C-alpha cells in the first residue's frame, strides 16, 4: 500500500489530537456540556441543521456576501492600485486620500453603516468590500512600484510599449505582491463578515450563532465557529493554489 | 521596410557629454562608426563603456552633444538597435523560449528556436531562467538580441561569464552572423584579445574620452598565432598600461613619500 505523502498528514496531526482529547475529556465529564459540547454533539447538531436545510441556507448566504464583498472591494482596490502605480497623475491625485481612508478601522464604521443601509445585505457587502479594498490596493500599488526598473527598461529597448509592456513585464513583476494582498484580504473578508453578521443580521452563519446563544444551543455556536475556521482554511488553500500556479517560476 | 532591419547603419557621435549629478562620466566624446563596421570598446571598469552603449541605444539622455544614425538625429529610443545588457535582464517569469520571443512577431517563433539552437540551448527551451547557469543565461540574452536581426547590435560584455571554449564558439557565432547579415556592431569587452579577434577597430575610453582608436588590419578569420595579432594586443595593452605607468611616475615626482613628509615636518617644527 502506498502511504499518502507526509506533507499531507503532518499538518493535520495537531487538529486531530486536539479533537480526540476534546472528545475524550467531554466523555469522561471533565468538560461540562454547558461550557463545551463534545465533538459528536456538534456533529449531530450539524446533521440536524443540514436535514432541515437551515445550515445550507445560512452558509450559502454568508458565502454569497463574502464573495460579493470580496469581488467589489478587490476589483476597486486592484484598479486603483494599478492606475496609481502606473500613472503618475493618478498617483498624485488619489494616493494621499486613499492612505488617509485606509487608517480608519473599517469596523468602526458599523454604526454609521447600519444607519445608512440598515441591517440588510448592502451593509454587510459594503463592510466586506471596504475591508478588502485596502490590502489589495496597497499590495498592488507597491507591487507595481517595485517592479525592477531595469526589466522595464529592457522591455522598452525590445520594442514593448503600452499594453504589451504592461502584460509581459509590469503585471507579472507585480504578481507576487498582488497575491500577498489577496491572501491577506481573504482573512480580512472573513473577519469583517463574522463581526458584521454577529452584530446585525437576520441570516448567515454569524446570525445562526447569535440566535443559538439566545436558546443556549452551545453545539450550534461551536458549529458556526468550526465552519468559519474551515472556510478560512479553504480560502487559504485557494490562495496558495493560485500562488503556486502563477509564481511557479519563482521556485 | 521595418527600421530595425535596414542593413547596417552609420553612427556619428559628436562631442557628447554625460554626467550623473556631480560625476562626469563622458566628456566631449566623438566617434564615427561606418555602416557595417564592427567596433570594440575597451577600458577600465567604471570608465563609461556601458553608459556610452546606453546612450547609443537611446535609453538615456546625454547632457550635451548629438548622436546621428545615418544622418538622422537620435532623440528617443534607438529603433535600429538591439542591446544585450551586461546583466542579462531575462524576465524570470518567462521560459527561455518566451524570453527570446519577447517583442518578436508571433510568426517568427521558429527564428527564436533557431537562435537558441545557435547558442547551444535548444534543449533548455522550457526552462525558467532561474534553472540556468550564469553562462547559459548570458547565451539566452545573446540569442534574444540576435534573433531580431537588428541593423545595429550593441553587446555589453556578452561573454563575460563563459569558459574559454564556449567563449570562442560564441565569438565565432557573432562574427559569422555579422558577416552574413552585415549589421553594424559595437561590442564592449574587457578582453583585449577578444576585441582584436573580432573587430575592425578597437576603441579605448579613458577619462571620458576616446584615447585610442586602433584599426585592426588583420585578415579574417583571425588566428591568435598570427604575428600581427600579438602586436596589436600588446600595443593596446601598452597604451592602457603606459598611461597608468606614466601617471604613477608623475604622481611620485609630485607627492613626497611618507618618509619624506615626516622628515619635512620635523625640519619645520
Ligand atoms: N544611473 C547611474 N547613476 C549614477 N551613476 C552612474 C549611473 N550609471 C553609471 N554611473 C556611474 O558612471 C560611471 C560609468 O559607469 P559604466 O556602467 O558606464 O561603467 P563601465 O565602463 O561599463 O564599467 P564596467 O566595465 O565595470 O561595466 C561609474 O562610475 C558609475 O558609477
Ligand atoms: Mg559596463
């Protein structure tokens, strides 16, 4: 039998050991159910919510918000980073203002956002977009600014200009920095969504957790947290995949 | 016809000067290069060889003077020329072949493969530059410059990282392409023998000026064993050394040695 690669197994050893000890401690009664339900109980709760379709609804709503906010914020941040990085006028015109806005913690805007947009979808997507925008902007901007000037000069000397210069030299040169920004902003995306959904929402995983608190459903609360952790890991895996694909020359 | 493929161009450099801030690199330098001529530039490290090449390539603006290409004044990028940079400058995110294809029309991909074959790297087409050795990278950069069939080829120490054998192979390659395509070539090198082997004329740059302009009148293909060969090499080396020596002697006459200085001081006190 061929064993799976040890690179695949080792990272999961700690979560696995934690899970088993957690289950064991709950089982012998060292952890009271009120404080922390056993993994099996969380699993049962998961199955129940799945069978009623509730879980799927909440998860898909949260995912939709995350994705919409990420795309809107990411695209705006990317475009601003691009233009300010490439065109000197845009840089002078926008960068100072963006840097000022960046220093406002976007979660501090929650009260304002609720007053503006209510507690509907718009407010959550707005907050996620805002949180995602700045890391993508900063890293795109710096990525483009720090492309090796000698390579740009070489490109020009070989007859590249405009679009060709951008796609052959500037964008690939900025790519590793852009991907760092995207990876970082994926973290911000989940964080913002959790906070926004927990404070004010009528659906989504955060709402599910808050709602469970009112009925003292510890298992559902834990389930929500586990789901967030899994999605966080998943987005990291996706980011890593793109890094490997786009930066394979960098090995 | 595309500018870059016009056959050979003449270059007229008139009294150009270039300084970076306070540091004056080239001063009142003049040089004429004939259509189809092969000129080598030698000189000490930091004397401004690369700077001169970059000026001819139009990558940098001079402070004064003019450069004319076939009588036409150069004031932007030099569209006749392809330059091979001293530091190679391959794009690390492109495979060897795509690096050579840079700025080349799609239908000329075959030529790129051919150029890589000429520099002996056809089997490394699918490798990224990070997987190549220093000399291999240099050869890719050479292929990239050659594949455009430029009417002016500017080479900045293209063979610096190569072993003696590969070096001679590449010299022969450059020479035979030059004979066949009749482009004008400027080669910067620190190897005087290389300069004498390959070029019609050797230029020495010193103190920002052309201090030696030595036509090489040896029959091609040139043999290093030819009696004239070592004569030329010695003459050029002599010129470089001679100046140095004369300057050293001169310095010695003017400035007292440490002992003399001490003596002088003690007498005065
Ligand atoms: N962009 C720059 N800014 C400031 N100084 C520069 C710049 N480029 C070159 N110089 C200076 O100009 C002088 C000549 O440089 P250049 O690169 O032309 O020398 P070189 O003759 O090619 O030397 P080498 O044989 O070592 O390559 C050097 O003193 C260098 O420090
Ligand atoms: Mg140089």
